[in-house]
C-alpha cells in the first residue's frame, strides 16, 4: 500500500480509489493539526506517522483517523488509532477525547478532501 501525502485538496474519487486498493471501504490517515496536512493510504497508522515525522511534523500534533469515503457526515471520520494513546497529552484511549482536536481534524479533512 502506497502512502500519499495530502497537502492540497484531493477529490473524494481519489480517496475511494485508495480505499479500493487497500482495505475496501476504509482509508487510514494521520493528520498533522499544526501543519494542516495528512498522510493517507498506509497499512498502519504508524507507517503514515513515520512519513510525517520524517518530513518535520511533531509527534504531539499527529492524530490517527479512519476515513470511510462511501459514508457521510459523522460516519465519514472515525477517531480511532493506537497512535492516539498519548497519556502525556491527556489522551488515554485509542479515540481522540478532546472535542477541540476532533473539530480541528474535521476542518482539516473537509478542506483536504473535496466531496
């Protein structure tokens, strides 16, 4: 599975294609909430996280999500990844517990994926 860096908006059709080449209806992604970029299409969130870290992102700004291109609204983004376990930042689960971070991620994803 090839990881794609998303810094400019892509069409939802491209996201659907990435999903079909990988998990079917699911595309894993890691969002950098500071740089407002993301990496998508990897087999593991950790692989995408590594790509972002190597391009200058900071660990504390990276959050793992799952995207479901065929779904709408609240079902489109799932905030679930092992990389989200960040006790030092107050996040003690695979989910993203902070509603402000969730909101920020939604805004970034909406800007980067044209539906």
